[in-house]
């Protein structure tokens, strides 16, 4: 771009040659590209062909009204600044000029012709600032879109991580669940084989009733496992009984993990409701209880382990704790336990994602979770959630 092309374009329109000559002399030393015409038609051609950055026009021209030039300039470029000059000032004309977004309104005769040069400089500064603001707003809009996209990706990644945590938990529970299902299945099979050989109607009815009970037991196990494994969504948020969810989590772990030698204690007060996704809250306590059972196994072996799940209500929140008398967590490690891939387990025995997933779910539901040493050794995790309105 040449220096001449880079300069701001100033278009001056006046049908009085003397005024036009004076204005041209006023601006000849300014760093602008100057165009001076004496009719509205000539000014309209300049606007249509090349536009301008600043239009200084007489209001009353022999062929066109200066306000028409103002409107046309704004149509072509909303950032074009316009100064109206008139020898017949009136309040209505001034208001109309301001309504059309004129920068200024100057009355002839000009007491000091150099005042209009100051006004022109300010008008060009305003235009430059407006264009810069538009560019900044465009950049901000782009950055905002990028942030929204990044946030959406982060939310999706968090959902995937939570779901992966569920599936990993199911892998651990699978063997125990299979054992839970196999017992009623054997009962159903034995009773079904006995029915054709039984001639007593009362016994047949009793066998059928037992088969129904066994089937309901299997159904409950499958429903628990299915609801735990399914993907949650924002639509799943609802009032949740925190105490009931903790009991459900304990039941699910009890079906899938060998609890021999481990005393699993529930101390659930009648607390209240939180707004959450039930399956994800259940996942919190499944993960914490499984970790606690592993910790007490490492410390006590086949007997003497104790895991306590407690819950209650304070004035503005519900709380829950998972406490064990296991090996405990070293004080230096407590600040890192919620970091992804951090684990205190031996190599090959953990991914380090369980507590990270727990932390993400808790914070997602506007809760908090902390960890500390238990009163009698081991570890205590304490959680708090806002009470549902």
C-alpha cells in the first residue's frame, strides 16, 4: 500500500467556491488524502467509487441535501464520520443530523476556520478507535468461541473419564457379581428340574414361588449393575437421597467384593436430599468403599478390618464420611491423592484414576471432599454437598 493510499480520505463538499477553497487550504498540510467537490452528485460519485473516512459537507447543496450524503456515507461504511456545515441553523436540523449519527454540526460563517481542523482530527480519531474496538470485539468473540469449545471438550473428557472409572469398577466387581448371580441360578435350575417329578400341587406351587423369588433377586442384581454402569447426562440430575445412595453403593460393593473379615458398618442419619446424578454419586462411594476394603486387607489380612460409612446433616449441607482402619495414607501424600494417575498401591494394582474421578464428580455437584488420618489409624474421607432446594 502506498503512503498516499494509506492516508485517511477526507471528502469536502460545498457549493460556495470561496468556502471550498478556504477548507482545502486549511487541510492541505494535514496527512490526509483530500477530495473537494462542489455538488452533491459529484460527492455521491466519490462515495460510491472510493468512499471516505471523513465527510465535511454543506447541508444545503443545489442538487442534494447534505443529510442525504450523510445517510449514504453511513450506508456504505457505518464508521465514516460526518461533519455538517450550514448557514441556516435550526434545532430541528441539528437534531436530525445527530439522529443520523453526524459527528458534529457547524454553523456558517466559520468564526475560526482552524476549529474545523480540530474537529476533523477528533472525528478521525473516533473512527480509528471505533474500528479498533470492532476488531478487538471480533478477536474477543473468537477467543470466547475457542474457550467455549475448550470447555465443551473438557466437559466431554470429564464425562468419559467418569464413565471409564465406572467400567473399571465393574471389572473389579464382576467376579463377585457372577457369584451372587450363580447361587439363585442354581436354585432356579434345581427347582425347575424337580417340578416335573413332583405330583403334589402344593409343592409345585411352593417351588414356583421360590423360583420367582430367586428371579427377583437376580433382577435386582442386574438392575443395580446396569444403573451403575450406564452413562449419565445432565438430564439425570434430580433430588437424590444421599443416605439411600450410600446404602445402595454398600450393597453393590458387598455383592461384588469378598467382605469376609471386614466389618462394613453403616451409620446413616435421616439427612435430606442433594441435587445430583444418582449413578455418579453412587460411583463416589463405590470407589471409596472398595479402596477402603483394599486398605484394611493390606493392614489386617483376613480379619480385623473395619469400614464405616456415616452420613448426616448440618445447617446448610449434607455430609458423609468413609473411614477405615487400614494402612492409611502418609501425610506427605494426602495433598496428591486426588491427582490423576497418582496411586499409593503397588505397581500393577491401580491406575491412579479412582480418586481423581471421585474428586471430579464431587466438584461437579458443587461439593467438597477432604482426606485425613482416621482417629484410630487408617484414613477418613469427608464429603459435603449443598442441600437441595
